[in-house]
C-alpha cells in the first residue's frame, strides 16, 4: 500500500450532519495525494458511524471513544495517524483546494511545521458553504519556534506538522494533557512545542472556519481564558531554563501581559491578578516592543508599564457586564477548577 502523505484528524461530537462538509472539503483538496481521514467520535449521543452510514460517507479510520474532550480526541487521532504529516481540523472547518499540497511541499522539504492563512465562511448544515470566504488578516511570516507558537499562535486549522516531530514533542511534554485544557486544545500543543527549536515555514493555501447554527465553544467565551490560564500557569512552572526555553518564556510573558490587557473591566479580580502575575513573575523580561503599540509605549515611558496598562484598560476595555455569557455561579465553578496559583 502506498504510504499516506497526510493524516487529517477530525474530532467530532454531535456534529454528524455538519462534518460531511469537512470530509468533502478534504477529499477535494486531496487530488493527487494519498490522504488518510481519521474521525474521532468523542462520545456523540448518536454514534458517528450511524450518521456516516445514513449519509453514504466513509473515512479511512473511525475511532469512537467515551467523551473525553477535544484535546484527548486530537491526541487519539495523532496516535492513530500513519501519514508522514498531520493536520487537525474541527468538524466545521474547510480547506482550500491547494492547502494540503502546499503543506506537503513545505514539510517534505524539511519543515517541522508549516502554516497557512485563514478565512471565514458561512456554512449551512444542509447545503454546505454559502457565498465566498472572507479572508482574515494575513498571519505574519516567522521562522522562530517561540515566535510562532507563542506570539503568532494561529488557529488550530492553520498549521500542519511532520508527524514524527509532533509525536516527539508530545511524548516529551513538560506538562501533561488535562481535561482543563480541552476548550483550548491547540494552546496545549503550542506551549509544549514552544521551548524547543523547530523549522517553521509559511506556505500558500487557506483554512476556513465556518459560522453555522450549531453550538460553539465561543458561545461561552469565558471558558477559553480560564482554560488558557491553566495552560499558561503550567507552562510557567515547567518551561525549561535552557536558552531556547528562556527565549520562549520571554515571548510568553509578553503574550500573558497582552491577554491581561484585553480582559474586560470588572472581570474576576482573582483571575486578572493571576493572569498579570505570569508577566510579573517571568524569569526573563518580555521584549518591550511586544507589550503594546507606539502610543502605549510612549505613555509607559512616563508612567511605567503597569500603570500605563491600567490606564489604557480603564478607557479601552469592555465592561464585563456588557459581554458576559455566564452567571456568577457558573463562572465561579469554572474558576474553582483551576489548580492553586
């Protein structure tokens, strides 16, 4: 049997109707390539096998597991992959016709990771994509591992990985996967890769995330920063004190500071303090140009970084009351799940 060029891993939970558009998108982009499609049924209420049979669809591997969440579904797909390279898609993602070919060229030429720009498109459950895609802002072209995994941090459908590289990084992860990280599964992968050198290449092609009528994690956005804080604190505790690790930690400190600046006003004081502490307690200083734009940095030269940030938050941050999606009890339950600081 001809070896697979690519393994495309697609976790699915209760989206048996929607995922057919993702599968068809990958099939169209596979022209001339030997691509393995792996679906991970993460404990859907109706087994995904039933939906695929009803829709007349087949994939190379269908793995059903008890509901463990997105991170563990991706890890199961990575373990099952037999392709030289691997790409993770969600069950509402699409790929452009040239994306897989562009990744194969870059990865076969020696890259550990290749990535593409992204776009957004409306998706109807029945008819598929509606109208043309709307490109997101182009991702910057970087070659440094810490710049890519910490500063750029692309959407999960953008990068593809050389399978052996990603398996090695996961096997040597400084901190293990946890159900706490499921809402930001890609962030766990990025943080376990960031402290180590890698060959990073930007290539042509587009990955599309689709808007649709179904539920999304971002329907309750508070779950994302809480999960991200858990990943960040684990990274801060375990990042190796090697030259490449300290370089990654400096980039990380700047990213953590920016995340604190973007939090809504009057969001959980405990959460805000823990997010800011990731910058304050960094063993290496964050690159100053990454802390804000020219106006912010000019004000910071007079007031200091922290005072300037508080001032900018007072005028720029959205009040939490205008954007909250969880009541106090639900938010406190989320925060209660965080390990002690």
